[in-house]
C-alpha cells in the first residue's frame, strides 16, 4: 500500500507491505540507521522517533498508520549542514553515553521532554525516562546531559 | 499470509470490515496488539484501524458524569483538566500507565477491550461503576470484564466511549512491576453517596470487587475499618513476581492507603 508522510521535514511516499513497521522501513529502506531496535516489543525505547512532535516507539508503529503525519528521526535533529542539536551537544559535553546504543532514543525522548518542560526538576526527568533503558551508564550522565540540553534549548546555559 | 490494512470511514464501516474478515482485529494505539504480533502470539489476517475515526478521542463533563471516548490516549486523560477536576484519581491512574511513549499511543478503549489481568483501567471502571458504550449497546462494568483477556464484547463490536459517574472521593494505589509498570496489585477505591466500591487488579485472573472490603468501608470509611479483614489467597496469582499470599497482603495494604488518600482528597 502507498503511504505519504513527512520524514525529517521532507515529504515522502512509500509503497509498503501493510505489516511493515516504521523502525524497519527507516533502517532497511531509508538508510536511517540511527533509529535502533533493542527489544523489538516496545519495552526499551531505543527505537524512539518523534511523531508530530511526540516521542513514540517505532518498533510497534505501522507505516500504514502514518498517512499525513510527520516523523523526525535522530538524523533529523541536527542542522542540515551538520551542526549538532543543542541536546546532542549536551550529551557530548557531559559524557552522556558509553556504547551509544540507547542514545538515539534518549535524544528523541529528551527533546520531547525539553519541549514540554522548559524548567524541569531532575525528579520529573527521571520519571520521564521510564521508557528508555540504558545498559551502560547508570543514567547519571544521561540525566546531567538532558538537564544541560534542556537549559541550552531554552537558552539558559 | 499478507496482512490487510483497512482505514474505515465510519464506525459502521469498521464493524462491517471486521465482520467480513477471516481473523480481523481492530487497531487502536497498538501498544498491546503490535508487540503481541511481534512475539507471534497473534497473527491476524486484517487490521481495521480505528485511530482516525472522528469523534472517538474526546473527554466531556456531562451533568452527572464524565465521558471519555474510546480512542482517548492515556496521556490525554492524564493531562486533562476536566478529568483532574471531576475524578482526579482517574487522571493519576492514566499518568502511571507504562511510560510516556506508551501513554502517547495507548487508549482507554484498547486497554479495556484487551482486559489484561494486570491492567489499570479495568479497576477504575469497576470501582467507579462505569458504563461501557459500544456501537450497539451499553454494558455495565460489572458485566463487562469476564475473565483473563476476556470481555463481554462480540468480535466485531466496537467500544466507542466509557461513561463514569462522579464519586464523592476516590483513589487508586498500585504496586508496579518495576520492569513492565503493570500492576502486581492495584486497588481502586470509590466512595459514593450510597456506598463504597472497591476493585482489585493484578492480583487475580481478572479484575474483581471485594464485598467484604466494600461492606466494612460502607459502615466506616477509614483505614482502621479494615483491620480485621483478610483476603483469601487461594484464588490469587502466584508467579515469579509475587506469590498469592504476598498479593493478598498487599491488597489490604494498598486498600488502606487508598482509603487514607481518598479521605485526604488526593
Ligand atoms: C511497555 C508497556 C508498558 C505498559 N504498561 C501498562 C501499565 O502499567 N498499565 C496498563 O494498564 N497497561 C499497560 N500497558 C498496556 C497499554 O496500556 C496499552 O495501551 C493498552 O493495553 C492497549 O491499548 P491500545 O490502544 O494500545 O490497544 P491496541 O493494542 O491497539 O489493541 C488492544 C486490543 O483491544 C482491541 N481494541 C482496541 N480498541 C478497541 C475498541 N475501541 N473497541 C473494541 N476493541 C478494541 C484490539 O483489537 C486489540 O485486541 C503497557 C504496554 C507497554 C507496551
Ligand atoms: S525496540 Fe522499540 S521499544 Fe525497544
Ligand atoms: S550507553 Fe550503552 S545502552 Fe546506554
């Protein structure tokens, strides 16, 4: 079936088998391998993308249900000329990753959180991250990064 | 077999598409159905997508109650000023389902149609004496939740909304599984002018009410009224998370907390 939606600010039309999940389309057909698949069953958050600005799990989202919607992947966060998004810069400066597997999902979740909570507490952030699992860091530097990234996005840095 | 995906234009059209499918399923938020398909526990021939049907995602305060459309997402119930004012315990319950990403997709209709024995909404519907509205009839919560993943719905029947009466006070207390966030035990207590209703989820094969607890609280709505009540563990679940005796104990602990919170006006 044919589905038209916006992907990283560009209109796309794809012809997919109706069972195709967004995570597979991105990774296999769109060459956007920043979106990772961890658990494959909506538990871990590695596959998050923004759907009309809201972070959702692309491993359990059918492309068929995307007609007319807008999707942003981690590749879409940076400027077209390659300049990092303030949240990406914050992860880099605060050592917010180790192996990096969870990082694309963390970034997407963090951007959604920061857009909704200009001046959050650390407790609010830790609750927000319930859907993002990291096997490496113990979360401390991720939390530090997101607090810094949020401040930078709202220009309080 | 390739999956057929349908975007119906009306509720009637959706019901007809499902009735005509070999092994069709309605799709709402997909937060249960798609992982289940992924784990190959379900392999439907057809998906009938309800998510773009107009009018099913809505929250409305009526004269004596609250109506929540079946496609209303957990995040929208949690954030709704209308729900927070009418039944704050219901908004709080929705805000503790899963994680933020589950709450952006999952819907109240999908949750109750699925009737997972550890899901949260079934406890709210049962304790609040809610009415499930479908495309063809109205079903009292007492008659809706029949067993593990089993409801009174026909295969091609569509939940369109849930109607809640407004309680004098209510509270939901949940012991969450730290991994899934589902309820290991969840207790919803609702006090009305004519009595108290208490529903327990997570502990047994299906959400249930406890007559003993309800009677004790009807005579005195305070935690100490429950001091001499104990729950029979023989019908409760034992699994790797918790055994039946622990669940029986936690039902009483959480009920007392819920009563205290309802009195304090949480
Ligand atoms: C990681 C994770 C954590 C979760 N944690 C919790 C939790 O803590 N507490 C909790 O209660 N739930 C939890 N859930 C489940 C979540 O709330 C689901 O959203 C919900 O159970 C199903 O809603 P849905 O809209 O996604 O339905 P879907 O997955 O789309 O559908 C579920 C079932 O209901 C049927 N259906 C859907 N809508 C209708 C309708 N209007 N009429 C008739 N049939 C319909 C479908 O055909 C399907 O069989 C969790 C899920 C995940 C993935
Ligand atoms: S891969 Fe989607 S949540 Fe884990
Ligand atoms: S940095 Fe390795 S999983 Fe998070």
